[in-house]
C-alpha cells in the first residue's frame, strides 16, 4: 500500500501542536508514525496493538524475528509491560532514576499484555523512556506504550533527521514529525541485569550513548559475547549486517591494510581528517568526510556518524573506506556499528 507521506514541522508552537495532534490521531487509529527521539528517529506504533505493530515490520521490511524496543510514557509505568525480579529490583530502580528519561534500554521479563510480535516471541521485553520533548508530548497524549525501532528500511543507515526518514520511507507511512537533528545520533544502550556478588552484573548487549563508565557505579559491567548472526536475536540491534549503506563499506585496522584497485572510486570516512593519522594520502579519494574535523571528539563524531555515512552512500563511489575510531566511550558504539555495516561485504 502506498501513502502520501506528510512531513510536519515543530519549530513554532502552532506547528508543534498540529504535528502532535496529528501523530496522536494516527496512532490511535492503529497507524505508524515517524517520531524524533534523542537517539535516532523512530517508527512508532501502539505497542499493545499487534495489528499496528505489524505495520512497523511491513514499512521497514523488517524480519519478525528481530524484536522491538517498547517506549513508556513515564518511568513509573514500567510494571505495565515488564516484571522486575526482586533480586535486581534495587539496581533497576537506581538505573531508571539516574538515566530515565534517556538513552538506556533495559531487558526485563515481559508481561502477557505485550504482544509476541513485539518481542519476537521472546520472554523478555526491551524497555526505555525517551527524553525527546516532541516524543514525550506524543506518547503522553496517547498514554500508551509505543514500539519504535529506527525509522529506516531494515538493515540500512539509521536516520537522525526527518529528511533521512523521508528518503527511506516516503510513500510507506502517513506522517513524519520533524523536530530537527537528534541529540545523540546513536541508538540507545541496551543492557541486561543479573544478580551478582558483591555487585550485580550489567551486560551491555548493544553499546550506545551511555558508556561502561556511566554504568560502573551500579554494577560490574561487561559486554555481551558477539556472534555474527542474521537470524533470530535475543535483543534489538543484534543482527550482523546492520546500519549498512548500499555502497560496500570496509573498516580498516591500519593504513597499510588498504591497497587501492585501479579504476575504482573510493571515499573516506575519516575520524578527524588529520594527515598524521595516515589515511588521507592513501589514494586520490573521491570524497573525504570527517566525523569530528580536527578535534577528534567522540560525542561530536557520534552526532555526525549516521549523517556522514548517509552522505557518503549518496556519492555513488565503488567503496567507502572507514578509519577506525578510538574504542572507548562512545567510540565503542561507533566501532560496533562500523563492523556491522561492513559485514555484508566482508569476504
């Protein structure tokens, strides 16, 4: 089914009220709507309505074995969709009081009210509360949980602007609510909590804006063991070939790993665009785009990450070459995404 996709601005109060009212109306009617969050733009539907959630999968062409994140209107509503085991209840309380609303998603045992299509039939549900002002207005007016994965075609580059959503989903959905660029530019950090001695164990299932250093005060932090899969996953964002441009992307470990092929056109995804890093002079690049020009600041790089990747993908080159980033703080999440983006083209 094809739609005329409207894009409604929110930069003036009357426009914002109109956009929120239209989004709520469509959501109440069981439709899907693209909404801004502080991480990336999400494709939202009433999480308790299986028919509405099905439309998310159809619009994104997302396989139903890939579970969705459920967003709550308020953190006090956690018990609406999830059970909190007593042995981790104190840790969950500490984390939600500190990081909700915000870019933290917690995996917890689900309640039966959550349809199986949301969780891919898994016994757990991924839950968070967004801090984006427009998203909060919509979900508060609706007063129902929203399932909202990234508003893009399955496996492609996540959108951090309304224009990026339109390029992905034009004609597939009724409405995109435009609230400008996203604050963080990376999907939320997903964690699993288990009891432990002397501290609970916090496993980072998907790295994101919240880093191990942010989480360390609340438990012993480790990363989930990575496996290259393109089948059923136990959490959102776990499939191997994810966040990928249409153009083949290759992530280098060091400059000497790259030998250009005659006749091929290359573009470079550079961290800071410094010659001393050793990548700028490897070939006659068709285009060089930098994540944090000259500064090498990871938060700036994160905000620009998906935008720059999308711009490079639009050039029509034969291959995108990506420099490695410092693998600490938010660099952990960006390197994870670059590895996933390069999987489908790996030999």
